[in-house]
């Protein structure tokens, strides 16, 4: 599996951030189901460190549960990608390109 990032950016990490997780516009790892996402972290980062984000294109993201190709993805409470529960107000940040049979697997996704 390979990434093909069209747009990236660097932010200052606000708190500890794990690699391949959803990051908010405030530079923090997503902690609320379906919250708005700025990009996916390329590496781990500690509070105050510079953090490279993939913002647009094909990226590898960590799954938070089973995912099928074509699923709309939102961030879970640990910044992982999960299928949109569509209960209202979720921010879909990507579509799954790859599949995951469960949590903590790397899958390819197309960031919006």
C-alpha cells in the first residue's frame, strides 16, 4: 500500500499525537466521533513538536473498526478512521480505498 499525497502541511502538535491518526485544525488528535479533521498525521509527535500532515490525496490511516472500500470515513474518539454512523453532524474526511477487518489496521483512504 502506498500513499500519494497531493497536499501536505505542518502544524504544531497540541498534545501527543499518534502516527496515521486524524488531526484537527487546532493541531490535536481527534477525540470526538465525527469531528472536523484537517489532515492525517504522518508520524508520532509530542506536545509542541512540528507535525507533518497529509491533507489531500491517497494516504494510509489507522482503522478503528471494520471498513470496506467505498465507505465514508469519520474520526473516532482516538483519531482512527471508522465508518460514518450517519447519526447527524459527522464530518466525513475521506473515503476508504482499502479494507480493514477490525481496529488498528492500516488502510488506504482518499482524503477530501
